[in-house]
């Protein structure tokens, strides 16, 4: 049998495609196998052995880093044969801590030196000065995650550490502060964990997933003429054969710009893996001297279509739907915060009729320029994915109106949705919006009502 050149070309192309698909399937299986292994490892963490109390490994995390390090810490102790219990500070009762002999705390800091939302219940219950807790029997270590560019560097870690000492706990070693994932500080933590385990040869852990070369596949300026800074819809194509192009609504990415290669910048993901590309909504920052922000300038101005962007995915457990997947959702945000809310709406649309109702409250400056993804929002309203939409444009009215003002006007509706089991997801600016929304929620639901929502995991925040 003789084959023409064309036939041979087709056969060769088929072989290449099949090999590529095989490679993708292989890397995907590898990824799933790693995930499954990690899940099995958590399940296998040794329960308390009679007579040997477990080391408590406690975490308070907003975007997942502390939780991830806590998991690795617990796994390392477990491998060294130490009974260990891994748990979020929010699940810990004061009495359990009083009865504990050894605990390792891994905590981050949010807001302005505050505890992450996941630790709010612990702060209220256990760190309450009116009910001082005696911790004389406790030996503990604290890993404080933070970022030195904030005024209150590792604020919650420091407060927690001071409180533990005040309550009589003995430090196993000096608190370790970590500035933006500093590897030296994390190595120090690994050594201290090895000492707690009574061994000098715990294998080093891989603390961070590597950055990968994604490609800039599309970029659109969404708001020409706006009074606000330029905002861009950006699409990134995954690296070929990537094993990690898998994320959930609510997750984040970290981007490394060549102008500042040690300090990754975080952005909320605005799409789902099913979209085939990772979407970001990025505001181009401009400093007073006219220069562009390092990462936003890189993403929105200095790169061309097809260029590589060093990026890694960050699971953001606190902002995923998780156990709220079937609840009604109130999605509240402003500016580029629409990114995280858009991913949730896409997930709702994909889940179809079985998902609950959703209400979007979104604020920007001018309807004529800043109505991002308006067609999609209208389509979701038509199809019933969204039951209600309130768009608030602060510069379109003589008096400035923001999402928090809208929530105040809609107090009855807000209470009814919360009474109906709704979960609230807030995404956008920390300055102004997040505190304004919190104040409006306290006015509508009372401080206790808000605390209950946080404890039940029904108030989730991705604010920056
Ligand atoms: C909105 C926001 C506020 C933050 N506030 C502080 C702060 O006041 N002090 C600090 O040291 N770090 C602050 N950080 C940095 C985080 O603590 C740091 O990124 C940490 O590694 C996050 O850990 P996690 O993923 O476990 O929450 C803040 C981060 C964000 C996004």
C-alpha cells in the first residue's frame, strides 16, 4: 500500500495530537493522584493514642496559606510518628485549648492588623478579657504570616502570641514572623517543627507550588472615558500540558511581574476552568509620579498578546462556595471585585436549576463607562441565574451612593434573604466598601446576627 504525502502528514498530525492528549491525561491523572494522596494523608492523621495527647495544629487563614502550611506541618509531625490533630481556630473551644499540652498556631493577619474571619469566633470566645483562660499547662509555638508593607505587620500573630504568654502558656520557641512567604522564615519553622517531633531529619517540605508560564490570550479595555482608572478584562491561556489548570470559583492567582520578582500580586479569578481560559479583571494602577503599578502595568500595558505571564493558582477555601453551594447567595462587590462574583455566577449558571437564588449588588462610578459584563448580567437575570440585580453608580447622582447605601435601603429584603438561609460573598475594596458593607450589615442584622453569619461560614470576604 502506498500513502500520499498528504495522508502521511495527516497520520503524523494525528500521532502528535494523540501524544499530546496522552500527556495531558497523564499529567491530569498525576495531579488527581497527588490531590487524592493529600486528602488521604489528612484522613490518616493519627487520632489521639491512649496516653499520648496529640499536638494540636491550629490555623487561622483568610486566603488559604496558613491552612496549607498547617496541613503540611501536621503531615510532617504525623510522618515522624507524633499524634496530631489539625483544626481551624474557629472550630476550637476554649476548654479544649485549656486541656492541651502542645499546640502550634499558624495564623495570618487581615484588615488592619486583624484576625482573619476564620478566627473571629475564637477571638470572641477564648480571648475575651472578661473570661480569662488559664493556659499554664500549654506549650506552644506561633507562626505569624503577614506582609511588611502593612502598618500592623503580623498584627494578629503578635496579639495571639502576647495573649498566650499572658495566659501562662510556655513558648516552645520564639514566634516566627513571615513576610510575604519568606522562605528563610518558613525553613526556620520547619526546623522548629522537627524539634517538636523530636527528630533532626524531617524531609524539607515543598511550601509553594511553582509559577508557570501562562500566555496572554486576550485583553480588552472595558471602561474608556471613565472617571475611574482603566479597567481591563484579561484572558490567559494555560501552559501546554499543565497539570494545574484546575480551580474553583472563588480562587485567586498570584502573578510575578519582572519589575518585582519576589513579590507576587494576587488577583481574583473571574472565570471557570470550563471557559478554557483564566479571566482577570485588572485595574491599571498609576502612581502619583506617573509610573504604572508593577504588576498591573505589566498585565495591562507592557505585555503583548502571546507573551508569557508567570502565574500560579491559589486555592481560596474561604471564598469558595463549598457548603454554601445550595444556599441563596447575596453577592456584594465594587470595582474589580466583580471578578470573584462573576466566577460564582458562572458556577451557579453551570449548576443549573438545583442551585439557589442569587442577588447581585455591584457598585462602580458611571453606568455609561463602568458597566462591566453588563450583557452577561442581563442574560443571567433573564435566565433566572440572578433573581435580582442592583447596580449602584456613585458618580451618576448628585449625592454619592455606594453598595452599602443600597443595602441600607434594602434592609427588609436583606433580612428576608438572610432569614431564608442566604450566604453573603463580599469582593472588592477593603478601604471604604468592606467596612461600609460591614456597618450596613450590623445595622440590618445586629452585631450578633453578623457574628452568627461568620460562625456559620455564611459571610465570606475577598477584600483587598
Ligand atoms: C486585605 C488584606 C489585608 C492585610 N492586612 C495585613 C496586615 O494588616 N498585616 C500584615 O502583616 N499582613 C496583612 N495582609 C497580608 C496577609 O496576612 C498575608 O498575605 C498572609 O500570607 C495571608 O495568609 P492566608 O492566606 O493564610 O490568609 C493583608 C492581606 C490582605 C489581602
